[in-house]
């Protein structure tokens, strides 16, 4: 039999390919996610309702996608979600308003299949020792994808006007075309990839559980309850800032549309540093105690939300510093809880469901955020909204502090061992 050492390079190649394929596809997901949301439209109640409906079906897609990724194939589930999103987005450009809303609901469901299936794929190919770093760098896919989506929306709108083309139609053709290309690349890269956690390789006792028993195990896990409760408030805060920042800068601060969009982009551009910093801090400083590190970050986020009105009032530089730090702290804690902690807490056979559960609960907060922002700002103003963020982040920090004391999310003792490198085991079995 060929030695394990000799086979490791082949396994490493599979892992690199899995990372690149997942990165490319999820960047495409984000480019096609909210391709018609512009700063001018985001303040309307119609867009708020549409985003709320999208968030609701997105949450459903998280639960369903997690289950499908565990039961069937993570790569096929991710591809199915991408194709649903492509189909629905294209048809929206020529549909009546009522049909367009139905298609947006279906698009939300398709988009929801992506996150749990791709996290399942990464969780199967990378072990606890290097998974944090991998996820930290992989997070740049959706952060950069969101930024590129905003840039693409602006560019297409301007180009369509210059060419006398309906920008609405163009915005429903180009983003899904990009997602389709990334899906084709993903399918090509993963078509011969050994399936992670195949029955011959996986934990038989876990695989024998019924679907309801799988979900009962996740619901009974205290770590999952703490993570999902914390993530509900964090994701509500994140998506309110993600979509409402340009409108806030235009209506409350008085920036032009161009300046507001450029300034809001710092939330995502600098936000890429958050998950990368967290990936290194969690092992080198906090001893892999996810909740303790997350409490530290979220309390820092609460302080920044409290200080934002003062920094914003100091001028443009203060606004940029505040938005950049908010992006770093939010994106760092987001990946820490919704990705790194979840994959370390549950066995590999339940990675999809666990990720879908935590992110599904968080996505309920995402669905509430547009309606909350619209109503709250109308009655109390933008400054009070940041005070509400302080409350949300303090609640999230308190949940993390309790979780750090009673439920250590350290990964090493909770992850089923021997399930991290399926390609290596696959090659050993073939030999």
C-alpha cells in the first residue's frame, strides 16, 4: 500500500481545488443576490418589504440546504441553489410586479442553499487545525462579491443610460450570467471530487439517525442554541448596515449618491480584514474559545455603535474610520460564529444542518431588519437606530459571555475525529 505521506500531496490538491471552487461560486452568489437594490430605492417601503420576503425564504433555504447537503451532496446542493437564483433573476426582469415578487421569494430560497452546502464542503476538506485560516480567507468571496455587486449595479445603470437600454433589464441579465459562469466553473472543478463523508468513510452511528433525530441533536446542543441566539441579533445589525448605510449617508448626512456609495463601500472593503484577523486570533490568543473571542469583538462593536454619532459628526475622515471599524468587527464576529464555531461543534455528518440551523435563525433577523430600519428611522431618526444597535450588540455579547463560561466551543473535543480529510482516506481505500 502506498504510504500516507506519499498520498498527502494529492489530498492537498483536492483541498486547494475545493477552496477555489467554493470561493468562486459564492462570490457569484453575492453578485446575483440583490442586484437591483440602489441607494435611491433602499429607503422605500416597497423595497423594505421585498427584502423582508427575500430574507424569509432565504432562512427557509438555509434549513433545507443544510439538510440536503448532509443527505445528498454539498456540491450538487450548491449548484442547485445557483441555478435557481439564475433562473429567477433573469425572469424577474420581464415579469409583472406580482410574479416578480414570487420570483424574488424563489430567488431567496435558492440563495439560501449556497451557504450551508459550501461550508459543508469546506468543513469536509479541512480539519480543525487549518479550517479557521481557510475560512478567514474564504470569507473574502462574499465580502468582495457584495462590493462588486454594488459597483456592477452602478456601472450597468450608467452604461445602460448611455446606450439607451433599459437598465432594469440589463441588471437582470448580467449578474445572473456571472453566477452561471461561476456555477459552470464550480461544476467543472468538483465533478470528479471524492464526496466528503461518504457512507464508507463516515460515522455509522450518526448516519443511521433519522432526519428528525439529526435536528433534535442540533436543538439539544447548548452550543448551537447560544450561537443561533447570538447570531439572530448580529445578523439583524449586519444587514441593516449593509443595505441602509448608503441611504443613511444620503438622507441624514447629506452626501451625494456617489459619495454615499463610495463611503459605504468601506464597510465591506475593510470588513475583509475581520475574518482574517479572527482566524489567527482564535488559535494564538484565545485558545480556540470561540465564544470568549466573540464576546470581546461584539462588546467592541457595541462601543463603536455608541461612538459612531460622535465620529460621524467629526467629518468625513471620522465617518470613514467608524464605518471601516464597524465592518471589521461585524464581519469578523459573523464568520467566527456562523462558520468556524459551528463546524467545530458538530460532527462532519451534521455540518450542513448545523450551519443551516444557526444561519437560518440569523436570517430570520435578516428578514426583520429592513422593516425594523424603515419603521424605526421614521419614528426616532438615524441616531436612535445606532442606539438600538448598541442594545442588540450588548445582548449578543451577553449571550457569548455566558456561552464562553458554560459551553466551551473549542472544537478539538467536540469534532468527530478522522473525518477531516476525505480525499486522503478515499485514496487510501482505492489503493
